[in-house]
């Protein structure tokens, strides 16, 4: 199943097109290059798929998406996907 996972931007990095997001306590760098026409800042919520932010969303929509993933039993799968992101010097999770 292809999942778009909401994450909150928690840090801007010194690398172009990368921000650090938090998804349920898992923090990873995400590429925001697809959002070049939109500014992305700390506190913003984005929908992520395979390490790329696809769109910005509001906090209420992001929290509802996380709730729905949990209700469908897909939340752990989503977190496993996030743990696999390997942009930058970050080591991949074991």
C-alpha cells in the first residue's frame, strides 16, 4: 500500500531542499523540492511519501490522517517507512 504520511517540520537544515520532520517521534530529513512554489517553515505540516514532501496540509488534517492510519492498523507500517528514509548523512534505522 502507498501511504502519504503527515509529518511536522521541526528544523530547517543547511542543505538545500531538506527539512527535518517529526512523524510520531521519528525524526528524518525530507526533501521539499516538490514544494518549491510554497514556503515551508518550522511548525508546518507536510504529507510525505518515500522521503519527499508532496504537499502542505493543516494541522487538523494531519492529525486526522494520523488517526486514520492508526485506526486502519497502518501506523506501524507508516513509521517503518519513515525510519527507512536516508537523505543526508543520517544513518538508516536498523
